C-alpha cells in the first residue's frame, strides 16, 4: 500500500488519474473531461475530484502535464492546450488540498521514464521517446537519467528546426519538426493538396468537407492505397527520420520509441522513418539501434508519472 502512487495525466481534452503500484499495475482509474476553455480554477477542481476518486489514503501524487513547466517548483508556466494557465503553482495547490507530496513533470519526459521502467525500454539506459500526435513531444533518458536541462525544459524534440523557411509552428518558429510531421501537419498537407485540386480518396472519406481532414483519415486513405495520402505519410516519416538522425549523432541512444496517435499508423510511418535513419545516420550509430512503437500506449503518461515517484523513492 505504501508504495502506491496516485498518477494524474492532465491533457487538453481529458484528465485521467490512476492508483498504480510499484509493479506498474493499475489498481483503480478514472477520467473526466478537462473542459479547458473554462480556465484553470474549474480544471483544478476536476483534477482534485479525479484524485479523490482513486486515492485510498496518503499516497504521493504525481502529475504529467503539458509544458513548459518547472518540475522543481511544480509550476506550469503555460500550456498551449490549457487556455489561461500562466505560472500556475499546481503542485503547491494540490499539496495544500491533500497534504501529501506532489510532483509535477512534463508529460513527454514522463512517458520516456514510463517506457524505461515498465515498457519497451526496460533495462535500456539510453533511449529517446517521441510522441507524435497533435504536436510532437519528446523525452530523453541518458545513462539511466531523465535529461531535464538547466530549467527543466529539455527534450522539446518537436521544436527542432529542420527547414529554416518551412511552415509556421504553433510556438511561433518556422520549419520545426512539429510543423512538418505532427498529426496537425499531416492534415494540413492533405488540405493544401486538395485545395489545389488533387484527386484523392480522402475527399470521399470526409464527404468533401476539408474541415474533417485529420491525420487518422489520411492514414486510412493511405492504407487503401491512395497515392497522395501515402506520399504525405512518407514525407512526415522522412522529417521524423531526419530528427531522429540528428538525435542519434548527439545522444547515441540504443532505442527510439515512437508513441502518440499518429504512430498507430504503423508501417506507414515507421517504414519511411527507418529508411531515412538508415540513409542519413553514420553507420556506428545504427548498429544495435532499434526503432519501436510504444509498449504502454495511452497509459504511458500515467505510468511515467508513477515511475517518477517510484524512482525518487
Ligand atoms: Zn515549434
């Protein structure tokens, strides 16, 4: 009982919480809609309700949240999917409410830790985790330790610059990996080509409504053999492969794990990623390297949050 953790995954659409033991087994879980547009206070109320649903006693609380945030002070500086959140001392607020230790970390960083402790990266001390969904996030484990940087802001892999004059990124930059290969970018590329009059089965899948085009629909069209959809996934995979090649030369990991909704496209994404890494990385960095899908799926944030506390002891 003493080794259980209450883990919380604070997302833009859902808040999920779970009671997790030291083996990574989920003993209880709950979920609420974030309703982020209502602002911080009601969202914090829902976080507290989620915690009360699963807590059995005085378990420590560990939160996975979107960044940028300060993991040592437990403050969320801002979060693109949580309107109104500016320098919110979430760990302090929850500590006052529950009187237990509260930890706050970046969700993608925790995902790397979760895979390291419970998932595809068990026993591997140098690994990189990339989540490819609406945006692109990352976490890096180097020599068994989470790489945080001087302000806890490290491993924002999605904002690696790959095309200096490329498409605008949500952060204000240009040509970032996220603006070239995220789910949002994949959908945007499809819409651009459709507006130019490209013939594609995506048109049928969305019944002609461009606003319904998502990366999932583009993946479906690609699976059906649609040439445009295939070329868009090939391009996204190419850029992710370039990003990974850069990371391999800098960090020399043994394992790269790809998670997030877009990674569910499977070979459609993994084939061009692996081909690009093979073509663009020095041979010694490729030897023994594996590029694999997440083993923890949608629970990676919760399990990562638990792993952080178990590691901290
Ligand atoms: Zn960016």
